[in-house]
């Protein structure tokens, strides 16, 4: 069964694109844990030997979180519903509960139930409201202690300026926003394409891109997002059991948010950009990628243990995050002096990762003042004189220009090119002076399948499907 969930009038779309489930009462809770294949990929025992995310607050802007789910008991803080209806803990669908469980689920009993990547973190549940309420939720999260804001949603961004302002507000207060790219296989959707947001795509068990994961230059990281088992709301929405299985960039976004919480817990003085820097520098590069960032994988698949333990220079305060319009870069704080400055970082962030000019509808900040009328008139006269002179000499110069074009065309050099053409190709973020060698997936020399080609995945015991499932 494939259930595409759209919140139409609310202006937001949940990014778990196929909530797949059957009646889980026949499945034991330990089967739930066994089915969480991402736990083995992350190697939780090693990760938790370093950090469990203790003391870090992760805001989940979503459809509400079921506070009394046994795998989230004690993990929720008082949240916020912009409509004042208490929906932050009265879920309208199972989606928000699922995201919270992937971040901070702690299971229950003797190794039973869903466990998240950062079980020591606290969840700040925020109901997403309509598209215009989401920026309000971001600012509320910042003002109530969140260090990471998880947005496993896409929106039409009717109020784009207010969203851009909210992202800038978060960065100024050292809060990292993580958002999913979208699930329709097209360009990266808002808010993931807003400058300053860490955009996340989804991969499967073989660390191959999920065909429906949206892509583009804004993608920074990928994470597990296929056949993901999570907590359900147990009676509301489409998931009528305590546990669900899903595909989507929602799930991968929750995992990257959890990884950021782990890093913040160990390195509390780092800025959001420096936390993103650690995640990016230690990501596993996709097999066969000749240039990073890749439009589908970003810099690769997140690896939390390496992000916690590798010798990664703190780098600039902004790191790989594109600056949000109007956002002043946060001070680096003590974290910037813990390690040597990243030689591959010029302090200006990275080009091509969601810069303001690359995001339709997002205004760039600009400065300048109007010229006095007298100067404008004088300037116009000067321009007119130049035009007259140019017309007078154009015929004599045309013949020489044509001849020059012919000579340069023979040499393979564009007309008018400066000495030294072509310019040297600019290194993408993290290539120059990168302290950690990214490890590709697959065997040496193995070529990856083309994008959109779903690879074969090893079967495993799935207690949620009854054999009648269709996608």
C-alpha cells in the first residue's frame, strides 16, 4: 500500500512518501528493533560510546508527536502549536511521531521497540501549521533552546521573505536547520533550498540514491531513507499500529538531525556551519563520483561516528552552509580555537550550495544609495557623448574585430579572452586541504548504476508486510 500524504490546505507536505504498514500486533517489539537496518549501518554501539546527544534539544516541526508512546516516554519537552489547539502532542498523522523516534527514540523494556540515533536528545514538538506558520515555529524553537530544527516537510513558501528571515534568525543564534529535499524526483523543494538550510536526500540499504529523492546543487548530505521502521501514532492518521515502515527524505532528514545533535553534544561551542562541516568532511563519498558535491548525494552519506571522532579542523563559522539573506555569520566561539583552521575554507562558505541567486523567489540583500539628480543628468550627457563617438568609429573597428575573431577562433580562444584563459576550475568545498579521506561505497573500480535505477537489496525479515503490499 502506498499512501501519499498531502496536507493541502496547510500548505505543507510530509516527506515520508510511502507510509507502508500492516497490523503490527503480530510482530514482537524485538522484531521492530531487528528491522531497523540503519542501526547496523550507523554502528550504534560505537557511536554511543562517544555521544548520545545528551543535553541537546531537537525541534521537530511536523504533524505533532505522540507524547505517551513507550519509545519516546520522557523524551518530549513542552511544545508549541501556532493555532493554540495542542496539536503538538495530539498528532494529526503518525509522521511527526515517526520522525521524533528516529531522532531520540530509546525503545522500551529489554531491547524492544524503536531506537533513534541520538536517544539522549530531547524533542521539542512543534505543529507545522500552514505554510506561513512554519517560520513562526522556527523562531519559537530558537527562543526555546533548540540547537537543531528538523523539518521533514516541503512547502510552497507563500511567505518567502518571512521564511528567509527565520532561517537567518536561527543561524544568528547558532541553531542548525535540517530539511528534506522532497520525494518527487525533481528539483530540491523549499525549505531545503533556502540558503542556510542543510538539505538532505535519501539512500537505500546499499547506499544508492533513492530514485524519488529530489536533487540539485543544494543537496549537502544523504542518509538512510528506504524501508525505515519508526514509531507510529497508534490510532491516528494512516498508521493504526505502534510501528510503521516508510520510504522518504523525511527519514533521512531525521537521521541527519540526530547526527547533528550528537556532534553538538560533544562539541557544544561549534557553530551550525562548523557542525555541518564535520558532517560533510566525514561523509562517505558515493562510488564512482568524480566530483563533489554531487547533485544527488551531496558530499555523501552521513557517518556519525566519523563525524564525532575524526580530526576535522573547525573551519569558518559559516562552513559549507550558504548564508541566508540578512544573516550575520555567528561568531565561531571557543570551538574555532580547538583545532587548526581548515586550509580548504576561505571563510566565505561554499559556492553552489543554495546561494541566494540560485533559489527562485528568494530575494538577495543589497545595499546602495540613490544618486542626486544633477549627477544623474551629467552622467547621462557623458554617456550620450560616448555613444556618439562609438558610432563614429565603429565602422573602422569592425573590420579589425572580425579579423581578430578569425585568428582567435583558429587558436581555440574566445574573442576578448584575458591572458591565461581558461581559468582554473574552482575546488568544491572540502576538497582542498581536506583532513579526512572519504571512503567510496562498493568495490574498487565498480561503477554505480545510473540515477533512478533501483538496485537489488538484500532481503530481511520484515514483520510489517503481509505479501499484499504494492508500491
